[in-house]
C-alpha cells in the first residue's frame, strides 16, 4: 500500500496508482484534521491528486515529481513536527 497512517498523518510514498484513490479518500474522511506527508511520494495518479485537491488536507513535505507538486501548491501547509514550539 503506497500510504500509511502514522500519528494522525497520512504518509504517501512511492508510486500511488488509481486503485489507492478510494482507500485514500476513506482515510482522509476518517481523520478529523488530516495531514498528508508527500516527502516520500515519487508519482501519483491524477485520481490521487483529485482526492487531495477535493479534501484539502494540510500538506507536509514536497513530492519528487514537479508536476505533482505544482498541482498541490494551493493546499494548506502543515507545520513540520517540532515547528512552532517554544523551547
């Protein structure tokens, strides 16, 4: 499976085919404030991009594919773990 759920963050990695669009949508719907980490994503089917654009989760990281990155640039950005904390 090209995505994992860890600590309320959905990590996309490798190549995400069309078959993963519906499970991804279900995972996003099942998370109160979804955050999606794209740092391990190499390439995604357009159906995956459409799910992300329709649900507008907070995005962390940047995918390897510049076209994918450009398609998702309008989505809100999530703070990286540890950011925004006083120390």
